[in-house]
């Protein structure tokens, strides 16, 4: 039983990784630190450029939203045209439904419409 307990304890114990820095020379450590600094600076510059592009996009969006009323007037005109088209469509559908009901009721002159 104690052999099984020892096997479980050994396999469940956390593995200890070697410290990669203890094998590096001081020159290698310095070169590694400089590489990490360079990569961090490059990433910071990338993030700054990306954020500047995002900010410009949001400013353009704001300008478009608050631009002259011509866009708003054109939109209102489109809404009115749509509503008029919709009313004509609803009227035509109501007339068609009336014709179908009349045709089914035996008034065959309405069947041809």
C-alpha cells in the first residue's frame, strides 16, 4: 500500500521546471532583456497607431452624424416616399382581397382583375 501511495504522490506532485536564466551568461541575459524591451516598444508603437486609427474612425463617424441637415432631409424624404408607397400597396392589397372575396361569392367579373 505504501508503494502505491508513493507512486500517487510522485505523479501528482507539481513538476519543477528548470530556470532558463540560471544557464545563461550575463551577456546572454543582457541580450535577452534588450530583445524583450525592443519587442515591447514595437508592440506599444503598433497599439498607439491602431488606437489613433480607431479614434479617427470614431471622429469621422461623429462628424457624419452631426453633418448638415441635408442627409436628414433626404432621409425624411425617403421615409415619406416609403410611407406613401406602403399606403398604395396596402390599398391595392385591400382591393385585391375584395375582388377575391367577390369572385368566390359568384361575381365572376371580379375574377379577371
